[in-house]
């Protein structure tokens, strides 16, 4: 996935009110831009961190740009725009990059399902039947290991999605939790039980019920992001 317009670089001043970030561009402009991330962004928003943003020329927008990438304290690149994860996964699905999900005949987004009134990110159709795929964006890394973790904050919604997938799997329907690891320099993924033990427990219960858990890493640059390789998941 190439960015529609080239990203510009700058430095982070602060993130606040969840969806706002003050930055100073390399050209010296002080800007308030959109932060498209509802999580804690733990390890992704240090004061003075190197950032990349996409400028908007749409006069209807209140903010002049969107924060896309950040350099973490460990020198890795992370994509903080969580909306990118589904687009990356869709592109990879259609291109056959995710081998475990190859051979689909149709793809639908945001399909209603489940006992708790959920919407799954993707319903994929195959000759043998459908597969329901939930996507999560992973950006939490650590300095002493190449193992990333999810989530970066307590996520009741994430646990709900795992319960829904587990219910499908028990009924014999293919259900997949896919982690899109939007962080470079990562070799594996694990549940962040130190942050959300209930989510970690829900993931283990989902696996026991038959839910498939996949993780794919990305390659990131200010010009392009793409899903590139399978990563192991440590439960």
C-alpha cells in the first residue's frame, strides 16, 4: 500500500484529547494534526519523537494532516494509523500474500455476526465455506526483545471479539484472529497479559475452542507499507 501523497517529517510535541497531536514539521511549521488511534500508543509517542504525517489539502477538514508513522525509542518504525491495518490485510488477502487464507472466492467487510451484536472485519468465502477474520493492529514493542505484544491498553472490545470468534469455531465455522504487526524489527507476537490479563485469557480460550491465530509483519517506509511475512504467536 503506497501512500497517496508523500509523507512529511517532523517532531512530536504532544498528543492530547486522544485524537489530536501537536508537531513541528521539518520545515519549522507548528501544526495540530489528527491522531487516528484510540489506544494508549504506549511506546509510540515520546516527546520529540520523529514522526511522519500526510498533509491534507481538503478545505472541509478542520486539521491540516494525519499522523501516520513514528520512530519508537528503540529505533523501530511504527504505523500509528490503526485504519491502515484493515487496508493492508485486505490488499494482502487479494494478492495471496497470506497463504493460510489463500483461495478465497469473495470478500466482504464489516459483516454483522455473533451473539453480542458484533461486526467482523472480514468474511471470506471459500468453496468449503466461510471464514470470519478479525484484525488487530500491533505497535507495542520493547527494548530488550524482538517480541511485540497486544494490546497496549485494556480492551473489552477485543475480548468480546475473541468470544464471538470462539463461538463460531465451536459451531464448526472457520474463525481467525489476525494480528497485523505494524512495527519493524519484530520476530514474534504475544498477548500483553501484564496490561490486560482478561484479554490474554480470552485469547487462550479462543485457541482452545479452535480459533486460528495468525500474525504477519510489515515493511514500513515513508513511501509505502506492506504486509510481508508470517510471524509466530507465543501464547
